[in-house]
C-alpha cells in the first residue's frame, strides 16, 4: 500500500516539475503522469479503505498487478518511479507477458509501432511511396530541456486494396530533435534516413528534421493487405477474448466521503490530462492542482486505515477540506463545483465568493504595443488542409509561447503560457533557433486582422491573413 501511495505522489511531483517553468514546459510528461490514474484511483482508494493491515496489503498487491498489466510502458514507469521513492516492486508483480501484434474488430492484423531503424524503414519501401508523400501535420515541441517532434505523412499505397479506403497515414515520433528547417514549400516528397547515431528526414526541397531517435506507426486500415501486413498475418494468432488481464479494475464499495474524495481527485487528474490538447494547456491550473494534492498518497492511506467506517468517513472529509485549503480560493471554488456536480456532495466544503473581474476580450482590439517584447517558443505546429471523416478542414497553425510577466505584475512573477492559432496561414517558417530560449518577439498588425508573429529574427515566422484565435499579450 505504501508503494501505491508513493506512485500517486510521484505522479504529482512529475507533473509539478514539468510545469514549474513554462519556458521548459513538458506537456507530454503532464499527460502521461496524469493518465496513469484514469482507471486506477478508485482501486487505490478501495485498497486503502480498511483498518486490517493484511487485507490492505492483499488489495494493494491486486491493484499493482492490475496497473502493471496495462503494458510494458506502464510497468516500466511503475518500476522506475517506485525505485525513485525507495521501493523495489518487481517481486510484487507477475512476469511480464511478451507483446504480440493485435487484430482489429474485423479480425485484420493491425500495424504495430516500430523503432525507426534502417531495417524498419526499408520494410516500408515495398508498400508505400515516400517519394510522393505529403506532410499533413508537423509539430515540434519542447519537453523540458529536449525537443520532440510529431510528423504525420500521407503516403500512397503500392499495393491494391479491396475497398475504398481513407488515405494511408504514417505517424512519426522523434525524440532528441537537434535540427529543424520547415516552410510551406517543404510539404511534398519525403526521404527517411535512419542511421545508427541519428534519424534524418528530408521534406521537400529544403525541409529537414534531425533527431537522436524515433518511432513510427502506420495508420492504415488496409495495412493487412500490404507485404508486411501479410507476413504479420501469417504469424499472428486469431482474435480471441483476453484471458490474462481482468476486464474490470479491482473495486469495492466506498463510503460516501471516500467516494467524493476519489471522484474529486480523479476529475482533477482528468483536468490535468486535458493539456494533451494544446489549446487547453494554458487554461489548466497545473501548479495549483499539484499544490492542492501535495502528499495525497499519504493522506489517503492515513484516512483509509482509520478504524471504523464513521472515523474513516470523517477522515476523508478532513482530507478534502485540507486539499481545498492547500489549493487556495480559485481551486476551492472549482472543487466545490466538482463535488456538487460529480459526487452529489455540495456540503463538504463552502464555496468562497468569486472576486469581481472583467475578462479580457479579443474584440477590444488591444493595441500592438501590448505585445511583450520577448517570448520563448514552447510548441509550433502546422496542419495542411485536408478532409477528415468527410469534413473539410482548413490549413492551420498553432503556437505555444512562454511570455514574461505583464508590466503591471510583480517583476519576479513566473512566466506564463499562451496558446494562439490561426486558419489558412499565409506564411509558416520554422528553424531550430526558434527554440533557443527567450528572444525578441515582433508582431505586425492586429490579432483580429492580418497579423504576423516573428520570433528570434525570423527563426519563427507565421502570418495569418484573417487574424488569430487570441492576442499575444
């Protein structure tokens, strides 16, 4: 049970570290750490909610086995984070099951995710024409002190399909990105070069990406008809119901207050996980939520081990109020709404009165002088115009910027995150230097009309003919 509590607290520590300085914001680390608890929080509360130490350990072992059964990455994360907290957990877990390719609901074998190696790239050549592939989406993003990239390519199939099918998409993830050059003239034609020391991707006449490593996966429902798909089909067992991992998480009844605490924490983890959507990242109070739940694992264990149901329930009510106190008034108001709407418990904490404030509006045509003189690029993304599920999607650009404190703020206040986007950009240019840290930011035009943003003297240049989703201020 101490291991389970420590894993929860380690997740919150990881999330707080990833958001501590938005100039080094790590959106994926926040998403991954919060995602652990989507279907594991109620089992944790169930394991903790007994004063019988032997029963508590039995439940906790069951929960750890359930968590580790999700896959190699989850098991690896658990082992790593438990070790950081001072625990070795391999002895608690059953042997890891070898990974086997899967089949979809039709029984067709599904493309696995591959490491980008010379051999895995060579296996693409007989089935997909990369020379004529086009870029649908490019996203380069800071992850702490590293850069990562996601590249989505539309590739023509070289094999026949037996029914009309959506375009084949090649999804490429790169880690340890060292070099980027991309512009709107670099969207047609791709060369993949997976060397031992470096991954190199050439895009169009002048675009390129260089990275220490990467992975790829084909998003193609017709992959089973390809050369590689037919080979995989011959050795992949038929689709059957899974017999190893239980279909449902281990659960038991919780008291009303324990359930409210679990619901509150789970909903907060879902809120943290919503940073996976870039447009949400600057609206989630990551550090405030982490501060509110500081020490949550130990608090849950202490409350759940109280003797008697009435004492346990009182302890969980106290825990909820302590979390609200640690979070501050804004978080308390949000907690009260969650408890009322999600747990049916409006009685546990009082809702502080909201301060009167006038929300900023893009319609007020904020002057260009309100643009900060410098910024640090956290993420830059471009998406080509395309059809998605019979819906026409325009081309788009999205930027995530770390901005210095406003002039009326405390000069020592932390930098803040700002996400802006535009449709049908007239220009999009990105070079590695754009990510070198804070640099001069120049805005030409108003955000509600034709407007361009220039960072690091042209290392990033995006021009929007019809304005931005929000002002950079």
